[in-house]
């Protein structure tokens, strides 16, 4: 009898454990169901690749999150979509954040990105240095990270902003095409467009990596950072998985996928050089302060914003 009672106790214990597991599992499923979709805007650059990998490899789905990716060819179109409520967040930069806040639209930076921006000279220009470009056409997008990096490059070479003739071409693919066709002396481009230009015979001059600046960020509307912390946390868990995948997977296993899904020209398959990606981390204070100074110096924003005005920590547990 004693043995039977012992067996009954064990059976009841096992049933209790199974029931707890079932309840916990249902609770996790319920929690995942509670996550609302995030609408994220991407640009055709290497900053966007962790999102593309997380989507295509199912990392968002693993976290119980639906992410609707929308792709844009110009920063202006992306920012318009964000302010009209079509996006919750976007791959962006400190300048776009400052413009939004100065215009009364509250957004927050949640991490930096690993993109880079490079000054590339056309083959026809014969330019190999910044000084070689004095008086020549250099394509940028006005009042964006592209123009900021271009001005920082000129400043480092002790050249005034008007030492080159800036040509305003907002759409990145158009800028690349005109550069490669010799219609411009130079252009400042994000990756992978910069590497494609070099691969097709253009000349790398210098860029943001050489300057030690990193103004690329992921931003969300303030409402999203206030009300959707669980969704953002799930997004970043998936993002970090994608970072690990990109850093530890042979290039040939993903290159076709990211060229197709990233909206890159076919030449990117051979030309694309990826950075070493980092897990989601807050931006450096200097990257924020320097961008604010540049914007104020050009009279583009009125307020003296601080790091805390821009950045919110949603990464700490």
C-alpha cells in the first residue's frame, strides 16, 4: 500500500509539473499574441541589413513579433512617412532626429547603427584627394547626414564648405548612376553604393570611418518608445540575432538574399563589403553633440539640444 501511495504522489507531482509547463507555455504564447506589429522604414544601405536578415530568417517571428518593413530611396520620403504616422520607427541619423524634434515632432534614438558614408570621385575627374575636388561638383542630399559628412571631410582638410560646388541629388540610386556616368566629379554615398562605385572604376577618397564619426541611428516616435517597450525589446532581440548571423556566416550564404531584399544593384553581389556589426548599443554623446553644433552653425535648428533630449535607453533590462 505504501508503494502505491508513493506512486500516486509521484504521478500527482508529474501532473502538476506538466500543468505548470502548459500554463507557462500558454502564458508565453498569450504574451506573444499581445505584441502589436511594428512598421519600420529602411534605406538602401548596409545599416538596414540586420532588419532584412531578421525578417528573412524568421528572427522576428521567433520573438512573436510582426515587423512590416517599408523601403525608401530618399531620407525625405522616409521622414514624411514617419511624421504621417505610416511608420513607428526607422533607420535614420542624428540630423533627421534633430529636424523632427525642432519641428515639434517628438522622436527618440534607441541605438546607433553600423553604416558608413564615403566621398567617392568619378573615374573621369581624376581626383584622388579632397583637395583635388576644389571647385568641382560634389553630389549630396541637402541638410542630411550625407551633407554633414561631406562638410566634416572638408573641415578636416581645412577647406571651406564652398570650396566644392554641391549638387543636390536626394535619391541615392540616381546619385550613384550620375557619378558612374561621369556627370559628377564626386558624390558622398552610403554603403553599399560607395563600394559599388569603386568596384565600377570610381575612386575612394575618404569617409566617416576615417573621421571616426558614427551618426547613423535607429529612431522611433516618442509615442512608440513610451507605449511599445515590449515590441521594441523583441525587435532588438531579433536584431541582435541577425547581427550574430551576419558576423559569423560565410558571405556566399546570404549575399543573394540581401542584394535582392535590400534593393541593391546587381553589382553589389561582388562589390559589397559589410562592416563588423554590433549588438544594439546607445550612440556616443560626441556623435550627438557634433551633429547639433553643425545644425546650429547652419541655422537649421534653434534649440541647443542635449544627449538626453534625443536618446532613450530601451536596451537596459
